[in-house]
C-alpha cells in the first residue's frame, strides 16, 4: 500500500523542478522581450534604463522572500486568494480571486499571446495582417489551454520542457550578442547627476511599472503550492532560486539588446528581441533567431494557463455560487477554470491594445502583491503561533523594501494613467458586489444542508 501511494504521489504532485519552471516561465516572457522599447521612449539615460531592471529585480527578490513565508505557512493553492483571505477577511481573498479571474492572469496571457503574434509577423517571410495576428494569438491560447486541461503529468512535462528550451536559447542569445555583433553600440553605465534626476520623474515611475510587469510571476509557485508534495520545505527554495536566476538573466539580456542594436531602432518598438537579432546575425539569421525567441513566449502563456486557474479553483471551492470554477478532472486539474480564464484572455486579445493591457494588468498585479505582503505583517501580529517552517530573511526590512518600491510605482501610475487607476478601482468594487451576492446566496442555501 505505501509503495502504491508513493507512486500515485509522483504522478499527482508538482516537483520542485516543475514549480521552479513555472516561476521562470511566468517571469521570462512578454515583459523582457517587449518593454525596453517602451522605456526608451521617455528615458534617454542608459544607466537609468538599466537601473529599472536592477530595482525591479531587488523588488522581486524581496517579494519572493516575503511570499516564501506566506506560502510555507499557508500551503494551499491559490496565491493571494489564500493569503488575503487569511490575513484580512474572506472578502479580500474573494476580490483577489476576482481580480485574478478578470485581469490578473487572463490579461497577461493575452499580452504574451499578442507579443507572440507580433514576433511571428516580424519573422515570417510573408506579410501578416492584424486579423491574422489575432487568429495566431487566439490559437495559441486555445492549444495550451487544451494541453493543461488534459492531466497534471502532461501539464508539468509541457511546462518543464518549454522552460528548459527558453533558458538555453536566451543564454545562447546573450553570448552571441557580445561575441558576434559586428557594430556594437557604446554603453556607458557610469552615472551622472542628470541620470539621478531622470530617476525622480513621473515618466521613470511609469517605466518602472513596465519593468515590474516583466518581473511579475515570481510568486507563481504559490498558486500550485497545494499540489506540491512538501511545500513547507520546497517552496522557499523554489521562489528564491527562480527569482534570482531571472533577475540575473534580465540584466544581461537587456544589456545585450542595447549592445547589439541602436537605441533609435529599439525606441517605441515591441519586438526588441527580433531587432537585436537582426543586428547580430543579419536579416536571414535574425529571422531564424527571432523565430526561436517567438517560440519562447509559448512557455509564458503555458505557465499562466497553468497557475492562474488554481486561484479560480480555490475560489470555486469556497463559494457555492462560484462552484462551477472548481470543476476538475479525476486527476484534480481545474479544467473549467482553465477554459474560463482562456476565454477572457481571448476577449482581451480581440478588444484591447498591448500597452493598455500592460499598464492595467501590471498595476493591478502589483497592488495585489502589495496587499499580500502587508498581510505578512498582520499575520505576524495576529497569529504569532501560526506554524512558520520558513521566516522571511531580513524581516521587517526586506518586505518593507518591496512595499516602498511597489507603492511609489503605483503612485506614479495613478498620476500618469488615472483611467487605469479608476478602472482598477471599478474592478475591485464590482468584485466586492459579487462577493456580497455570493455570501447572500450561500446564507440562503445553508439551512437546506443542516
């Protein structure tokens, strides 16, 4: 009996390797391959631009160290849905799940799929129109939703393989950029007084939300922690390993882009990876490498399709009115939540612009994480006896660093993009209304089960 039980566990839980792959794949995607061009529109200082990625990395590492404690103490799948519900009130957890359902994962999935289509249009030998790009993006979402809805084994293998390919290709690209570029661009990273003044502007704060968006996903493993064999032991190591690796990768990848291609060629462009590849390898080689970079985005859509529905599943398990989100296969895969999230992603692809999705989704995800890490302080105060297999290193300074960076970034977004802030507020208000209706529905049904 014990042997058969262990055999089942191997097939029905995610390994630390797969969980690390989920983090890396969630992080390394549309942000790092697209946002540099948007940052260069407003920021002329290369030092200031590279500091965006350093600050974003520090923030992500501090967030990962903080989430490691939350995830190890509350090892249930669902991420912020679980954390906010425990630290504040069930309504806060519900609204977090609601945000995840409507924007948190569906919108980034759409953004990556759009970037995939844009890269595809750049590397294909024939012209690809806007309609064809939308079809390409929607098809990618549908195919990966089907793959992840089949079984956990297929889901985990798909994620691990695509992530391994992604890391190898990116490492090779960075090496090639510094070794093969015939006309490298001058890069001076020694700061001046003007550079520091640039870093205090509103434009810099908005550019930081793009970098923060690129780092989004460092918390992805907490969405499947309940499906790991030993989350208390493995989750902290998984979060730190994945986030640290991506931070180093991002710095050198953006440096490679700036080394290989002129700033004017990158400025305002989405497909910066293809532009850099064209400068390194020439037109033909650039198309080939651009195609490889295009394939890497599949891994990110895959990871978001895997992680996001777990928050929806947890929401459906706790609220009878939302129970349809908890429908799962015999293997425990939340197939209905996967289909629901993917359908919303397709709606975003068909109706929204790339930059709009980036600002809106990035700010909402950052706000969700900010509340979760404030919850870390609340749980330390309210539940001092809660088992904590891992405690945040550098507490309270490490979580405070994350909170300060994130809060400043969100303030800049509100100043620069008030419509995005109002849209986020409206989304939260609607989520609260849905929660109140769900509670009333649950209350009416309870006597029938007594």
